[in-house]
C-alpha cells in the first residue's frame, strides 16, 4: 500500500492529517523542521532525514496556510499535495461570520483591555481587581471561575488539543467565543460565535483576512485588540516560562505532571499538549514592539511574575491604584 507523509506539527498539519485519513491516504510519517518524537501517534522525521528517504512516499501532504513554504524548497522530488481547508460546522454562514467580525472593528476605540494568560502567576485576586475591565482569555481559564466573580469579555480557543480534550466544557460556556478554523469541527457554535483563520502577514491589522499565528493564542488576541481599536493593552498571567519533559523539542508532548498553569488540574499526567515555542512567540512580540506599538496602541506587561521582556512592565496594583 502506498505511503504518504504530512508536513508540520501545527494546526495546518492537523487539518492535513485529518483530510488525508478521510481521503484514504496512509500517512506513516510526519515531517517537521524542528519537532522530534511523534505527532498524533505517528513518528516524526526531521527535514534532512525526510529528503534522504522521500522516495518511499507517494507524496508529501501539506495543510492550506502551511508556513513551511514547501513548494519553494529545493530537494523535494515527490509530489506535494495541499489539503483543502478544515471542515466547518454544519450550516456555517461565511457572510454572517464576516459580518460579526466586522462589527468589532474599532468597537472599543480609545479604551483599554487586558489579555489574560494562564500561567502559574495568575491569581483569582488579580482577576477580581479587573472584573470590571474588558478582558480576553482562553483555553481552560474556566478552571478559576469557582474562585472569582470575574469572567472574560472575549474567550478564544485555537489549540486543537484543548478543543478536543475539553469540548464538552467549552461548548457549555456562555460567553462571546472566538475559534480558529482549525478547531471548528470539534466545537459547537451559536449565532454569536466568530471564526477566524491565519494569514502570512507578520501582524494583521484586519482580522477579516486572518491573524498572524505567533505560536500563541495571546498573539491572536493582541491582533484582535488592535482591530477593535484598543489604545492600551495589558498582559497578566504571562509567566512566559514552561517546564517540559526531558528531551522534548517540539510537536505534541505527553504531560509528566509538570505544572505550567494557574490550576493544579489544568493538565493532568498523561494528557497530550502542544509544545510551547517561546522563541517564535518572543519573535512575534518583539516585532509588535518594534513595528506596531505607537501612541494610539501601547502594550504593557502587568503580570505578577514574567520572563517576557518585549513590553514595558508595570505593577497591576500601581495601574489600578485609583480604582
């Protein structure tokens, strides 16, 4: 039986892998520039290793929007197949979705907002302090709800493993939700849910055409904040530091019980999660600092403890002293 390889270990690759399996292609290898180990139960191979053994495969499959620029690389002699876009929810109306996204353009012009990370430094007390503020949050932030009356204004999910593992809880949340297309087949949507995709631009000023990935949902939220017209953005809970099992360099990780978040049950031992590429995240945030921030769009880091130095640091207590 013919064998196929899929390029990458990101969201585009997840969509490509799903499409390949549905189309009857036997995928036996995942090719990635940096990741090692396995992805979705399939062994990964580095780019150099793949080039040496590519003749064993009938084709290399990539996802639409893949950032690897496979078509322009030299040394690839087998066919390259680009998978179609991810499956969208039944009854999805692209025009209505675009309309919802358009309604957010400059909806908060001149205001300030908070982007809430899920690091160990995040506390319910800090959230209580900003419960009247406009806040972006993501993923398993709901684990802290029992400790605080605070709730996010805008809730995001774009990690397919989070969507897959937590779909029941996420579907039950009553809030304004924003989902990246790659998780659209795992989560339910209602008339107020917005879907968005990715663009090859280093930073998107128009989310209708997608956001730059930035290797973090907080990068997408920052672009949404700019699109919505916020003048000031404050990060909290952005520890920007992760513990990973020894030897992990990318791809999908199986938790060994490490604690990287605000809640001890955030990720249980044995649960699979996506490798945090802090170098790519840092590159994105540095780009924002150097090219996007200006008088009408300023970004600060108000996290209690943080390794992220891309933006000026400020004390949350000092910021809110007059409230």
